[in-house]
C-alpha cells in the first residue's frame, strides 16, 4: 500500500467528519419522526424540540388508528399500482431509447441526443401539460399519474452511456451471426447491464412514490388519491379526522399529535425496506452510467 501524505491524511479526516455530519443531518429527522410515532401522545403534545427517545410508555396506537382506516389503505393501493405501472413503463421506454441512442453509426445521432438533452432544460410548462392531459381525457384516471413524466431524459442518458460500454466486438459478432437489434438488446446488452437497470428502477420507483403534485392537479376523485397526497393533507391541512373518522372522538383528540408522525413513517417505510436490496447495485450502476461516452 502506498504511504499517504500529510495532506491526504488531513483530507481523510475532514472528509470523514463531513460525511458523518451529513449522515447525522439526514438521519436525525427520520429518527425524530420514528421516536415521536411511538411516544406517549400527551407527552408529545407538551414536548418541544427534537425527540431522541420515546417519550413515556411506548405505544403503537397511532399506527393502529392510521392503518385501520380504509382511506389510507386505499391510498396505499393506489400508490403501489401507480408506482408499479409507471416504473415498468418508464423502464421499458428508457431501455428502448437508450439502446437506439447507443447504436454505433446511427443516423442523426447527434440531433437525437441534443433533442433528448434539450428536454432536461426546457419543457412545455404546467399549463400546456395540463391541457394535453385534459384533451387526452386522462383527468381523474390513473393514466394521468403514469404517462406524464414516465420517461426521464436523465435516466435515458445514464442508461445510454452504460449500454455504450458494451464491447463493439460482441455486438459485431452477434450481427454476423444474424442477430437483429431486439435479440442483441434482450440477449446481450440487458444481461450485462443488471446494475444500471436496478439503479433506474430505483430512480423511477422513488420518483413516483414521492410524487403528489400531479395528483393534486389531475385528480378530483378522492378514491384515486395516492398516499403522498393524503399525507400532504394530513401534515399541511391538519385533516387528521379524515384518517381516523371511524375512531372515537376522544381517542382522536388524544392521539392527534401522533397521527402526523405515524402517517409519515407509514409512507417512507416501504422505500427504506426496498433500498437495501438494490443498494449493492447502486454505486456500480451509477458509476458505469456516469462515465462520459
């Protein structure tokens, strides 16, 4: 191993301290919400500041109130449906677009790359997009949440760069053997691109799981509301009663401080559970897709 210089050692120390501080900044809000969601509701109401440990006796009453109501369960189902459909559709379109843009000798390759990159900087805006969705009669449907923005230019560029790393010799050998573009894509390119595919799936899943703005514009039917829009109403509009409408009034008043904490935790737990399974692909996939091609 090479001996590190004094400057490198100093950098390593400050780098470690900086990363630890950033980790603390990112984790502290989550820990605060988690501890608040299992604390005594009366003590939570009287407490100010960050909650570092459960206040009083640990209770799961807030989670029971949130999960026993049909509206939150329906919102969960809506979100899972939208995330699954939008992620699969976005991944499929991204793979096709990235492969086309990575093909050697493609006609009009530079203009196509420019047009895709152009959409990252400029777009039609809110009003034209709303008019398109309305004229296509997608209002108050799941498609209004799935189709707009289902394919992201940034993800196409990352995947295109990853596909470009596949050796030309392999592509040429397959072409000589009579393989067409679809066979090359699905039997050669995709099997060696599992890392970048996992990264893109994660990007799309998080994007659509956290989305609420499109739903607030395109949906009026509360039966179609996704989880994040319901959560927004709880946190910003203090609409706890809509979540615990079936509960006793006194119970609602007692557990009101916990409802916001529990609702937030319910919305972020699925992503926290899924992330460790794709984390091993994350760094590799991003590094592969970030190399300039």
